[in-house]
C-alpha cells in the first residue's frame, strides 16, 4: 500500500450526502453544514464559489471544486448578487428548504432555460485521524478543470442523484470516492504544484519502496538498516533521500504514522487496552508507546480516548 492509497482508505465515503438543483439568477446558496469536504460540480451554466476570507472562484461547465470545511461558503450567480442567501445545512432536507443534506439525494429539476445553472453537490463525511492527515495537505478550495469535453461520469452522477432506486446510496458513495481520488491526483500532479512530500516521494524508486514497506507493515520492527536492505541501498543513501523528499527521517515518519493509526484504533476498538493498541502498531512496551503518543500528540492515549469519545456539547436551548 502506498501512502496516498493508505490515506484515501481512511476517507472512503459512507453515507455521502448529495443534492442537485437547477438555479435561475439571481441565487445565493449558503452552505453551513461544516462538512470536512464538499464537492461542487456545475453540469450547465456557471457561478461563483465564495469561501470565507478567501477570493471568489469562478466555476464553469464541467468544472469541480472541493471545499475543505468546516467554514461555510456561498455559491452565487455573481459576486455581489442581490439574492438573499438561502442556508443549506443539517436541518434542510428538501429543495424547498434549500436542502443539501438528504441521504438518498434530492433533485430539483427547475424550469430549465438558457440562463439556468445545474449544480451537483456532494458532502463527504470524513472521520478519523488518518483522514485528518490527508485533509491537512489540502487547500481550502481545490479546483479541478473540465477536461475539455463532456464526461459521462458526471452525466451518470446527475441521473443517479435524480433517481430514488435501490442501492442508490452505495452508488453515490462510490462515485464520490472516484471523484475525490481523481480530483486529488489531478491537483497534486498539476504543473508547478507543491504536493505533500509523501505523495511526490512515492514515485521515487527508493523512497517510494520504503514508504510502501512502512505503510504495508507499520508494526514491523523497522530500522534504517532493515529498510535500506529491503530497498537495495545503503543506510546513508536511504536516510538522506527519504529526509530530502519526505521532509523527515524514515523512523520519525514511521512514529508519526503509527501514532495516527493508534489514534483511530483507540476510538474504533473501545474495549481494547492501551497495551493491545500498542502491540497493534508495533510497540511491545505500553509505557514506551504512551510516551511516544504523548510526545507526538501532546496527550496520553487514555486521555485522547476519553476526549475523542466524549459526546459533543448540546447547543444552547436543546432539550436534554
């Protein structure tokens, strides 16, 4: 498993939220869900994405943006539109309410016409620390071009959102996974881009091999010598190339990755002891694991578990 694939494995869509609407100027949709990732694709017409404290982004036919939350953003017909914003959030479940969150998707066909814009929106319910590692590498607004021609996948997406058929949620989840992978690869591979070190290093024959070993066997008793032996270079060569390309030494990277895995295991395996989590990520000694966890994350494993699993605070005025 390469680093990119491993991180994406932690953000597979499950219960993605889709909506589709045909809009006539003027309009202003205010997305207040706070979703970690929101994907917006224009199938016809065009508009503007207006994130908080960021420059507006024009969105044309076939273009896609991925907006990283939790800050809200607007989709408008033009910057400075006279339209009153319609909030699209967790408590909006139908187009009449400005809804963007409805598990089986919603579709508002509108009246059509030359001035209309068809927008498809997908909210990605990202969870876990593995997901956070990927999100931290993304800008607030990530743009993907149209590719210069019609895309049958977008047509299929629009048709699927408009339907209400058995298995629809699974289809939407997998479509969103596909779109996210393609969008991230296009963004990271763009000319002049600055992808994260773990992404670009994956193509290096030496460092990429080392990363695949660390991600494939994170609990193995790795040393620089054993990694160098498996990748066919000297320890000095591996250490320098890894640090130059990834931005940190191999064993430092491994420690951070192990602690990321451990953070998710602490919440996923509620009955597992700290010692069991330690062994799962390559530590035979629970005390050494706890020290490494606190050193990298600033909190002990037990305290992290209590904090992560505590119920969210209730909004003011919510009945108990």
